[in-house]
């Protein structure tokens, strides 16, 4: 499936159901809606704020590849970053724009394919290029990485999340217990080992400075979709420290920090 889908198919999929769109039951596009989306996202994925390290980017130029509904985006902007978001899905991007308006935040956005990033944003201009859970969904991830290298400043940083193949979730998918995204039929979701990521980044002109894994979704899905958070019995039985050890060894999210090579 992975090598057949086109970028148009990818855009259609994310337009049908933008990422996290059902994180709130409030009317879509309202302040209450966006607040609830953020609350649920960081409750379920608590590793994100630490990884993004929003306050660090105060006064810096931040480019986000694949901003989705803009949850991390508003947090960069609230922290004083000069924020630009690029997104393939026009439905998602419209909501991210609306979110900035609702909260009165400054930011720029571009609709387009990150495989052609240099046609959307200026070269060598960003202190941080950030991309959470995006680049593994595009037909040619290596093109996005090469383009990211061109838009980052020589002293900039690249922080990205890619799906890990050496993970609990990948094992569950392989055995038919799970699927990569909330909605079935995701056209592309590549997964990587840490050494594959290091090699891909190197080819694109980056050196990975830190790679770690985190995040195992522990809730009963039938309850989670009703906004109830009941742990699966096998995770409920597990001491918290043991669950964290499992997440750090077999987490689905590979959290990567890289710097451009000279
Ligand atoms: C799983 S969502 C993540 C969204 C957001 N980063 C977040 O964490 O909520 C993946 C996003 O990547 C976007 N995307 C996929 N391929 C892309 C591409 N080639 N260029 C730009 N965005 C892309 C999709 O439209 C979708 O919004």
C-alpha cells in the first residue's frame, strides 16, 4: 500500500477526518472546542510539550511541517515564537488559521506539500523546523527531509516525530489488533528503526543528536471514543514505572532531534 498512494490521496484522507478533530464535542471552531482539543491531546500524549519545549523558541523563527489543527502551533505562538505552519489538508489548515484568530495569535500559514517546501517558505531561515507525526504519512519522506535541510538555518534545530517499527503498536498492527490512525484506511504510514532514521537524516544533511521512544496508548478504545479513560486490563495491572519502561523501549513515537551538517 505504502508506495502506491499519491499525495492527493493523502490529502483526501486527512481532509475527510483531520487529525484530532474528534478530541472535543464542543462546536467545531469555538474557543471551547480548541481548548478541549488541546486538553485531550496533551492528556493522551503528555510527552509532546517536553519534546517541543515551547518556551525555548521565544523570539525564534519556527516552521512546523504538517500543523494539522494547530495544537502545537498555538503553543509555539503563545511562547513568543515567530510561527509558520505548512499543511497539506486545506480542511485542517482552515481550522488552524481559525484557531489563531480565536485566540488572537500571530502566525503565518501555507497550504501545500512539504515535499516542495522551498516553493512555500524561504530557504535558510528557520531556527526550528518541527514536525510531529507527519513525514511518515507522505509518499516521499526523504524529499521532505531534504527540503527541511534547505529551509533550516545553519545553526538551527530539527525536531521530528516518526513512527517506530520496534514498538508495541507496530506489533499490535502486525497481528491485527490495531491500526495506525484513529480512522481506518490511512493511505501511508511508514515506520522506522532508529538506525534507519539516522541514515535517512544523514542522507538529507542532518546529524541526529538525540533519538528516544515514547508513547503507548493504554486505554480501552470503545470507552476512549466516549471520552472515558479506562486502562486496558493488562496496563491497569502494570506498575506505573513498568509501563514507563515499556513506553521508553517500545513507544510508537520516535522523538528525534537533529542538527544540520555543515
Ligand atoms: C497525524 S496528523 C498530525 C498533525 C499535527 N502535527 C498534530 O500533531 O496534531 C498528520 C498531518 O500531516 C499532514 N501531511 C501529510 N503529508 C503531508 C505533506 N506532504 N505536506 C504537508 N502536510 C502533510 C496531514 O495533512 C495531517 O494533517
